[in-house]
C-alpha cells in the first residue's frame, strides 16, 4: 500500500518535460543554471531532487526545494529586497509568460512563506505553459 501511495504522489507532483516546448525549457535553463550550485549549497536541497527539478521539471512538495526555487529567483533578480515579485522583469526575461504570469502571481498573493510562494508561482507558470502531463 505504501508503494502505491508513493507512486501516486510522484505522479501527482511531477510534470513532464515532453509537454513543454523545448525552446522555452532551454531558455529557462539558460537563465537559471548559473545559480544552480550556489543555491543548492545555500538551501541544502537533496541533489537528486534538485537534478530532477532542474532537468526533468519535477515539482515535489519539499521545503528545501521551495527555498532552492526562491534562491534561483532572487539570484535571477526576479525578487525585490522586500520579497515582492518583479513581474515586469520576469515577463521581460520570459515573454512567453506574459498572458498568465500575473494570474500566477495573484494565485499565490496570500502565501506568507516566500519560498513556497515563488515555488507556486513557478509551478503555475509551467502549468500554463503546458508543462504538466
């Protein structure tokens, strides 16, 4: 029974790179990869989870991964010092999100945990880009 629950959890919390435009994925990777090692060290994210997230678009509910995403977004200059999201900068860098980035931001507006908030914003954008299978 535990194996079934684990398998179901993996299916429900992950998405498939096959459903995301490879050009969009590569662009995201090009922007974020330079911060990968620094953010991994800063957050203590499990290396296997980090690798699946970075290269397979994997979104498990994991606090260290949430903070890893926050670190990436702060490092990429998508977050103001006060913790607010730089929507215009994000859309400038990722113009393919212009039609829904604000919606994704609004979906997480009440989240107080900045790590979880940024994780949810990104997950929403990936969903809107068709990244979930």
